[in-house]
């Protein structure tokens, strides 16, 4: 592996969240005190992506949230699920997931609209999502009382392993089990 690949690999490994091409470039320029063409960085990244496709590694570099991050391969998700079960305090409750889904598909959306869809208060779930950075305040409505509007936050893409909101599953992708009736669908606004 060459010098550039080693340094890019180290940057991705040490980053606690997806690291963008711009951040990689800035770090390399500062470290080397020289301009590095994007083509060279992209070529090194491509070699690293190919390297970790090898079955000898339980993880690989994924492109997520417009950046690069080491993540475990899907073959090992069951093992990781056991670990995450033990760290459940960081997981989202059913009410938080419901609230998150409504916000992701209907953003920007006011709390009253979220509660109308859910049929229950959402104060606690909304606060937890704000605390985790999964939801962010995106402004105020022009409606009566000028309620706050909520949308997905900085950590949303990373938490759900997405590059863009376009990757969210569409309501038509969800199958309804036989004998069940579909609930109110939450479609993008």
C-alpha cells in the first residue's frame, strides 16, 4: 500500500463519523504542506474500498452521509446485534422511531402535526431525538403561534446508514401482512 493510502486509511479509521473527501483533502494538504489532486485521493480511496471487500475482513469502508466510514459487514450484523442489545440505552424506543419516521418523511413538520399522526404526545421522544442529533429545528412555521418546524438532524444519515433522504424506503415498499389493515401511511410531503 502506498503512502497516500496509508494516511487516508488512518483518517477514516480514526474519524468518529463519516469523513468527507473535502476533510480528507484538507488534512492531507495540512500534513504534507502540498496540494494533492482529487484524482489521487479518489484513486487511493478506490484501492482502499477494494481492499476491504476481501472476505478476510469483518468490516469495510462504506460511503455514508457523503463521507467514508469503517463499518461492520452485513455478515456480522447478528454478532453486533448481541453487543448492541447490551448497550440498549443508546437505542431508540418504539415511540422515538415512530416520531423519527414521521419527521423524516414529512419534514419540515410541526410537533402538533406529529402528534396528530401518532395520536399521542411526542414531547419525550422529540426531546430524545433532538439530544441525539437525529432531529433538528429547521425554523418556524408561518401558521398561528409560529410553531417550531422539525427535520432530520446531522446524525440522521449516519445513524440509519444513508447517503441521502432519497434512500429512505418508500411506503409502497412496505408489505402488509395478510389479515392486517394498513395504518395511515406516512408519505413524503
